[in-house]
C-alpha cells in the first residue's frame, strides 16, 4: 500500500511539473510573438514598439568620450623647464537629458554663479550639447582654467554629467607661443601624406593634430606619440548615467611615450627678451641669441607674433623671421671686407676718400658730405658706402660668393646635417623652413661694376637671415670655424631613457675658412664701430660690446621702407653671446631701431647671467 501511494504521489508531482513547464513555454512564446511576430493591428504595433524601446533602453549603454591629453611629446628648455604642456583643472560636461542631469535646479544656479555666467546661457549651452565638451569663456579658444575659488564651489555640487577634470593644454598661458617651436593644427593633407598607414589602420584620424611649423613640424613623427588619454562617461539608451560605471579613464600604457625633447633654448631669457622687444616696439623683425662658445641657439624671437588660436589673422604671422632671408644692408660689408682681405686687395693701412658721392651708378654715402679720408677700419666703423663700393669693384663675383660661404652666409646654416637621424631613419633638419639667402640672384656671366658695388654694400640681390648674421659672429670669434647652430640637444623617452643625442656639429665651407688675420681684423673693426662709429650710442652698458650696424633700402608693397640691423657680441673681453637684431620695414628717416634693441638685449643677457 505504501508503495502504491508513493507511486501516485510521484505521478502527481510529474504532472504538476509538466504543467508548469508547458505554461512557461507558452508564456515565452507569447513574449516572442509580441516582440517579433508581424501584426496588422495598429494597437499591437504600438505596443510592440513600446516594448522594443523599453528593452533597448534597459540594455543599451553609450560611452561619451572626452580627450584630456593628446599624448603628444613636449619641449623643454636647456634647464628642463617646460616650453609646451601644462595641466590644469577644467569643467567638463557630458550630454544628458535634462531630467537626468540633476535632481535640484538650485545646483544649476550655483554652477552658473561659480562660472560667472547667466543661468539661462549655461542651461542652453548644456542642453544643446551633442558631444562632451569643456566649458569655455566667450573669448577663450581653450577650456577655461578654473580658479581655486571656482574649484571649491563646483566641488560642492553633485550634478550628473558635470565633472572637474585635468586638461592638458599644449601652449601654456604664462607666455606666448614661440615661432621656433611652431604650432599644431588640423591638416588632413599633411596627415594623408605623412601617416597614410596609420590612417588606414585607424590608429589616427584625419581630424588629429599635426605639426604646422617649427620643431612641431620637423619632429612631428616622433611627437605624435601612441595615443590620447580620454575619459568616458557611460549612459544608458535614455541618456541616463549608469551608476557604478560613471567615469572611466583610458589611455596608452606604453612607458616610453610621450617623448621629451630638450632644446638649447633658455626659457627665462627667451621670455624676458620677448617682453622687452614688445615693450620697445618691435612690430616686425627678429632677434637671435647664440651661445658664443658653443654656437647653440639660446633665444630666437620673431615678430609679428604667432597666435596658435588665430592662424592667418591680420597682425599675426606663422613665418619665423629669424630664419627668413632679408636685405642686410651694411652688415654685409663684413663679408666684402673679408673677401678683399683674403684676396690681398686691401689692408688696414689703406686710405680711402669719401666725398659723399661715389660718382657713378647713382650711389651715395649715407653721410651727407662724406667721411673724408678714412682707413679701412674707420670705413667699417663709419659704414662708408663709397669706400666699400670701391673695394667691391676690385673683387670678382666669385670672390664675394666664396667669402660669404666661408662665413656661413648665402646657405642654410641651421640645417646642414647630412647624417641619418636614426629615430626617423632620415636626416633631421631642425630648422627645415630656413631660407638660404643669396649673394647674387644668378651667377654673373660678365663683370658688372654697378652690380658689384651695390652687392658690396649689402643691397641688390643680397639676402641674409638673422640666424646667419648671428652665426657669422660666432664664426669670427672661432677664428673662421663655422658651426651649425644647434636647437635640439637630446630626445628622451617618457621614462627618462635616452632615445637620441644630437651633438654639436661644424658646418664647413667647401672653400675652406678665412684666415686668422682676417677674423682679427674684422673683430677689431667691430670694436671700432661701437667705440667711435655708427654704434657709439650704445658704448655705455653692462657689458662692453662690439658689432656692426646696417640699414637697407627695401620696397614693402609699393612703399619704400628700411631694414634696420645690428649684429655683434659681448662682452668683448670674454664673449658669451652673439646677437643679431633685425627691425624690418621701418619708415625712412627714423633712427636705427635695431641698434637700440641690441643694447637692451645685451644688458638683459648680462643681468640674466648674474642670476
């Protein structure tokens, strides 16, 4: 009996389980039918759409991504001070539905008050966002840098989709962008030509930044890095935050990147000189400071200013005037004198007579009435056009060109390295936009006295860059040995390991170098320029200096203008710096602006050297 009862109970349990299973199967089929089966009933279609929407919203999630750091390598000065790259706190907002953003309208009011903006304006901006964005003031091109007060106020708020995040700004606000460093921008054409493989494998996008000029351009392949650091904010299909996920930071984990590029620049000197030339009215031109001992580039300033946020806007310029060739005027007389001394066509004892007019070619001396009888040194000190036109007519075009080449003029001087740069597997041109300049536009086939006379005083087709002019001073101080101005000293991985060291190099002329006697004669002549010549107005200062002034007639647009130059070195007793100053397109009749600026630059260098 007990056995029979047990069998009946098992049978009933089986029937119940079978019934429950059947009911479950029917229920699952009903759900599938509601979601998938076609129906001609509008009500059923609406019901099905609603169910599908609810299903999508319950499982879908969206990843709102915002780039915090591009991962691009940075530049540092010779002491390790950062020239590019600063990190500060900024306000990030991620797109959310208004009902999901905050439970308290008062929070929005507090946020607007902290930012110093109207609440309606802030609400409209946040409501219109389609993608994550940083808050910017009306006139700001980069995310707004939050003050300590703003940080305290915002950190007290609790708003969904609103966060304070670290933002990596490429060009620090503490000082202006540098032409020598350059800028980055979106340039799809350059990306296509330089990074076609990375674009194809999706590791780069056409909207990525690439170097537009300066070192940003010449080292771009190294600076690009291995990826950006970004933050993701997760929401569901209804644009509501997914609690538990919130923010997630993602970025490359390669310890070797981003790279660190150490330049030869001295950032405190660079910034102080920029402030000085701007205060003293250098609107167009350049200043180059070289270490007189090593030839390294200590400072390189170009005007008009570079504005990385307003490329091409009137009053700004992306061109680096420090490496752009300009008409040099009388500073080229150093080359003319060197050519004549090397050829044995003049000496320090020769005397010249200047009555104010050369007597042919329409050439006159700048000094009305002339200089009278002058020696070679006095002719250089007084920048006598008549004496140097006389000397130039004794020379051949080839002799002038050879002397210029021996002094590093009329050729690229900052981009001479032909050795393959291993990290790029090709020669590296640190100053790839440098212009070589010219002595003659074309090699003369017949002797032309007028052409020689005008060339000898730095007019006609002669072009020289401020970098070449400053480097010519270094060459003379090193007994005629031409050095390549160095801008980058080393490149290191992100973990500090050395990637490449760029040694100092010579830039010899195929024609050899000028003699020691010639260099000493030119150096004595430049001391005379400041002692009693055209530079005598600057012989009082922190250091005793030597140099050569220059004025050159140019045509800018349709108007006659003057280029003002001064090149030199100091202190004379133990030279530490070689400097070239160019003030371009000045109004005729004004005093030499470059001479005044040169004195100020040297005084600043003297002070900086004591700090």
